C-alpha cells in the first residue's frame, strides 16, 4: 500500500467518514464527482489518483498535497495548500474575515464543533 493510500485511509477514519460519506462530503464542498468505489480503490492501492484528484482531497482535509502523497512530514506541511478561490471570497466578506480571526483562537475539537454547527445551519437553511 502506498503512503497516499495509508494517509487517505487515516484521514478518512480519524475524521469519522465512511467511504460513501467522504465521497459525498468532498463532492458537495469541492465540486468533484468521486464515488465510494473510487476511494476504496485508492485506499487499497488498486489505482492511483490523478493530481487533479489529489488537490481537492488535500484541500478538504486541510493538509498539503506533499503530505498526502508522502513526500513531507505532516507537521511541516499541515496547512501549506491554500485554496486561492476560497481566500479571495473571504477577503471580500467582512463577516468571514471576523470569523477567521476568531477561528484562530479555537483548538482542534472546538473547530470541529464549529464546523458541525455550520453544516447544521446550512442544512437547516436548505430545508
């Protein structure tokens, strides 16, 4: 099994996703078209993803592409990949800027709780 396969599996499991729920979450948030089967094949090393497939996965889990494919240690590149379109949107929105400033003061568990609450609000709004 490749480092990518191992890292993908560990990210998925440690964040509480099934293969199906991960595919759905990344597809919704990143506009991809991954399937449960695709993630299964990647995790088992049956197939390898294209670079275009790796970027949204790294972005989703907030890790660098280099860490995801195993060319750098996790602590060194944890936040090195930044989605420039998302940053541009935040820079235009004062409410988002204020939220980001406050977000930096939260620990990992608090950030996960905030993310869950934001997802709840979005689902509630969408009915």
